[in-house]
């Protein structure tokens, strides 16, 4: 959670907030995000709530990066075989 709030500050070019003031700063600048953070701490800190906060913070820069798996690329070893 701390990283998400720090990312919000960096994205909005605010570098003066101490850790204990981050939530107040966020709630001042973005009431919707402030409400998400308040609900996260009041509601048991569920992973889905944390994900919603991260999505909200990263939305202006295109959102979270999504990981995916692709097919394995054959890599020749010294014997010429591929795995």
C-alpha cells in the first residue's frame, strides 16, 4: 500500500510528504483514491481492495502491466538438440 501511495505522489510530482501524511495528501488531492485507501484499512485489507487502489493509481499511465506466458522458444544446446 505504501508503494502505491508513493507512486501516486511521484506521478503528481509531490515529494514533500512524510509516510504518516501520505494518506491525508492522497485524500486531499484525489477523494476517490482516499476513500479506497480508507476502506482498505477499515475493511480488513483484502487483496482485491489493494488491487483496486493500484489500478486507480496507475490508470493515468496506462494501468498495470499484465503478465502472460508464451510458447517456449527452442534453444539449441551444444549438441544441436533443442529443448
